[in-house]
């Protein structure tokens, strides 16, 4: 079973100190009534964990303050660390020594995936950044036009490289590594690159979901620490119903409040349409404009407010909160199960008291995908607009085509009027 | 090593009959001068193979004749067979018996992937099909708008189902299966669904690449059979340089000729913009309009033609031919290596003499992706047009928004004129 010397798992909930051979779920049942708050040994590791947490949150806040490009850079750094941790998980040093250059291939695929994913997500921003310089503009739009082909040939180059370096008796290891590399890159990139799409839609859509996961984790830890008695799921024996429910309530309340606070800053709500780092101004989208609800008459007379102002985005935040507290923890369970299946304690040891970066990212990744899909499905359509299509017309059509479109559109209006008569 | 009783691999090139323990590359080196055409034992299995091939090609031609929807159905059937073969590859009956319903989960993910992929590729066609019925139109556009959310929740349901049915001591098997399922669905769907996108862009873009692979395979088989002496690659010891080169030349010539023939049929060149099966008419795209080149004066006088007509698409066909004969075979090498690594002879036994469906699809999948990317990068931009954007405007904007766009566009033209003065 898992070795656990620190007494605290990386998955944000609490575990009892125990001998490494004890079967976890039995142990927690037996000690169900033993509150961790009374266990003095816990405090030291809690301190280490709290210390790293403060540093992480501080660094995170600084990056948010610095803006979109820096947040993107942070995401890339996290991706590199995660991929590195996961690559190493199934790596066999003995086998690798017989396959010179085989590791390099992984990073070739990593680089290709990066070029592909960020090229697609940020192509619009990139184009907008270079519009003032005609030569650069031509170059960039050419590169973007052929981006898929370029990435495809980079990939094919790696694919052929792989096949040509297949070595007898190593086939199984090599194919296993190939599959594993693709699996990792697929999981890491599909999950984390959504984050980058969110960032440029407005930091809000990245910051709120990420904060909710952190809040949910910390709240579950604290509630579990002080009140945890009833085990939640066999897979993660240290997670308790008390932690789960306490965290859910905390997260929902935080979501509602935080959305209101974050929604006031244009720095967080405006989309960034190019790759610059300057100050942002925009006409805030309607979901960030407060609506006023008058309170019913039965509110006590000494109550100072007669009406409350709520931004529509706060209702959306509740959905995000619900997901962050109910579904996202399954990302953690999945990671626990995975670590258990492959008999590793943590994915790495980059963060003292927390384990690897990957250990901290399990729920974040699930959340990032949801936030992106939620934003695309329920927020964007309201903004789907004249602006977007106008943009397309001016960007993709030649002057003559623009004129042709204008004329056709005019004709359609005329036909329509006749149809109505 | 591989067991090989039929004497012919599924990978379309020829192998010598040999004891199963013989090391393949040594064997082929030793027998390098032994032409297969002289080996009487080969003829029986060649006959079986030829027989299935004729049936397959006949069935294929019928489906092409019937049209887009039937070709799509054929692709789906192939996908189901492939996924089934691949699922079974790592399946352990003993373990499965202890995990009731675990197999069902795979198909749940398969269904979800299908809904996601085809929903995205064919959304435009689906909308165009139902535009005449207002109620249906509203329903369909609602479904499409929330398609991502629907698929996401189907996926999350499977994910939670997986976690909740994790069984002690089975973790490793279950996680392995989970990873394998995702890997298969990812490979099969990314590779084959491009095919469907190609089909609706015009059957030409599906039929030509697929034919080139078949021609390349058959030509390599025949050239290898009659002239094969020099081994090509250790991984597939039965492939020879003679087969490879003969096939390349055949494929290039066929590509150039076939493109001209196929380019004459509107049934093959017109895109299909809805989900109907009726006859197709369209103004053929400029790449299908023949251009005339007069032959230089030194052509012999008795030569009957003074000029040749070449469609621009024929030059593109040469690129496809080049890829089909040089790069696509690596798909076959990859599959050979994979089968070798996991010690299976074929992926299945669906087609007599050929092995499983997957064995026939290895190069086809590599080709389909290339054809799609090639079409998107080098063909579509020429057609990127006023029509497309007009379509978008009429579909996505309300009447008022359409008017607003019209007015803004008019203003921009006026400003531009002032800028020029």
C-alpha cells in the first residue's frame, strides 16, 4: 500500500498517521471518532504545508497582477513541470541508457503539441498584435495559415524518427513509452490549454474557477481537520463527509461573493485581444453590470439595506461553485486511485508538503475544462456579435470581396422587404 | 516472435514462409535472392487475399455510388469494428468477469466521442437539413449550441462511474483499461473522423486518398511479389525496396490520372451541405476546371495532340500521391512494430486473408489526416469566400444585428475612401 510518512496526503484532505502496511479504509473506520485536531504530530506537517501554500498563493497573486502574458507563462511552466513528472513516472533508466536520444523525442512531441495548441488558441491575439507592421503581418498570417501543416509535419517527423529508432527487444518498452507520452500530452494539453483560452477571455474566467478549487481544498482540509469523522470514499480513505460538506458550503458562498468582488475590476473582466501587457479598458459585458433587487417588506426595520445589487455573473458563479465542490473532487479521487494503482505516493516532490505539481493540479484541470465549456456555452453566445463577424470580414476578405458582400447583403434586405409586403 | 502460418502478413507486402522461431530479418537476408514468384505455396493464400480484395473494392464502389450518407455509415461501421478489435487486444476475460458492467463503460465513452466528433463536423449540414421546419430548427440549433456541454456531462458521467466502480486489487487493470480505452478512442476518432469531414467537402477528397493507399498497397504487393529482393526495413522484413519503389511510381502516375477522371464527376467534386442523399449540382471549383497547355514544337508530327488539358487539382493529387507512397507506409511500419511488441499476428480476423479491419486501416488513417490537413491548408483558402461569411451573418445574427453590420460596413468603406484621398 501507499507509504505515508508525512501523515498528510497531497490530495488536500487529512489522513491519520499510520504504519504503512495498515489497510487504509479499515484504519479510518476503526479510528473514526479520533479527531485529528487532538493529534499533536499533525501540526508540524500542517505548518510546512501552510507555509508552501502561503508562498504559492502570494506568487499566484503577483502573477495575476502582472497580467495575461505572465499568467500564460506560468501555465506553461506548470505544464513543463507536470509533463516532466509524468514522463518520469514510467521511465526506466536502464532501458533509456540503451536508447540514446529517446527522451528527446518526448520533448519534440511536447514542443509540437505546444505550437499546435497555443497557435490555435492565440492566433487571433497574435494577428491583432502585429497588424501595425505590414511585413510582420504578412509573415504571421502566412504562418498561421499553414500552422496545421507545419505542426503536422513536425509530428510526422517525430513519428518517423520513432519508427526508425525502434530497437529489437525494446519494442514493448518503446511502444509503451510512445503511448504514455501521447496520453500525457493529450491529457495535459487538452486540460490545461483551456486555461489559456479562459485567461484571454478575461482573467475572471481563469481566476474564479482556480480560486474556487483552492478554497474548496483548503476548506475541506480545515473542516476535515477539525470535524472529520465519517469516511467519504474508499479510494481516498482520509477524505471525510464533514470535510466534503463543509467545503461545499464554503465554496458556494465564496463563489457568490468572489464573483461580485472580481467582477468590479476591468483588469479581470475585459478580454485581452492581443499579446500585449498594457492596461485594459472595455465596456463591461452585461453580466458584470449589477442588477438591483429590492428586499421584501418583512426584513427587520433596523436592517440597513432596502435593496441588494447582484451581478448576473454571480448566478453563473454558483454553477461554477457547485461543480468545483461536487464534481471536481473526483479529479482528486482519480489521481489518488491512479497513484494507488501504480504504487507511487506523489507524482513528484516539487512543492514541500504538497508533493508534485501534478498532485496540486488534479482538480484544477477538471475545473479548467468545465469553466471553458461553461463559458463557451452559456456566456459567449450572449456576446456573439456584430463585432466578431465584422472582424472576420475585415480580416479575411479582400477589398473587392468586402464590397461584394456588402452589395449581396443589401440585396437580401431588399428581397426580404418585398417578401414581407 | 510472430507466428505466421499463412505466409502473408496483413500489411500488404510479402513474407517468406518460415518456421515461427526464425528471426525475420536474418531470414529475409539469407533468402534475399529467392523470388516469391517461384514459390508455389504462395498462390493459394494470394488467391484468398485477392478474392476478399475484389469483394471489398466492389462493396466500396457501391457505397461511393450511393453517396455521402452511406459512406459516412460505412466509416462508422469500420470505426466500430476497429474499436472492438482494439478493445479486445488488452482485455482479460478473467479480470472482466469480476467487474460487471466494466465493458459497457468503454462503449459509453465510444458513444460520447461519436456524438462529440460528428456533432462538430456535421453541425452545419444538420442545420441546413432542418431549416425548412421551424420547430425542428429551434430544437436542433439548441442541441448544437449546448452540444459541448451535453458531451462533457456524458463524459463526466462515465468518469464518475469509473471512479465509483474501482475495485480493490483491480486498480491497475482498471486504470490500464481506462488509459487504453482513451488512447484507442483518441487515435481512432482523430484519425477517422477527418475522413468524414473530407467526404462532405466532396467525395473526391475522400476517394482519391483512399484509392491511392489501396493502389500503393496492391502495387507494392505485386512488385514485391515479382521482383522483391532487397529488404527495406527491419521492422517489416517482408517489405522490399523493389516493392516500395515500384509502388511509388505506380501511385504517382495513378494519382495524376485518377484526379483527372474523378474531377469530371460533380457527384465527386461538389461539397454536400446538408444530410440528404439526393443528386448534387454545383458550379465546379476552379481547381476542377481544365487548363490547356500547348505542347512544345519538338513533339513528333504524327503525335495527334497539340495541347493537353490538365486540371489544377492534378498537381495537388501529385502531392497526395507522394505522401501516400512515401510517408503513409510508415503507418504500416508502426502497426507492424506494434503487433510485434505485443506479440499478436493481426488485430483481428474480420477479413479472410487480410486480418482485422485495423490491419487494413493503418495507412488509411495516416493518409486521411494528411488529406484533411492538406485540403484545409491549400484548397479551402482559395474558396474562403463571401458565401461563407454571408451564411454566418444570416444564420447567427438577428435582423437588427444584420442591419447594424450593414451600416457599419458601409461606414468603414466611406472612411477608407477618405483615408485614400
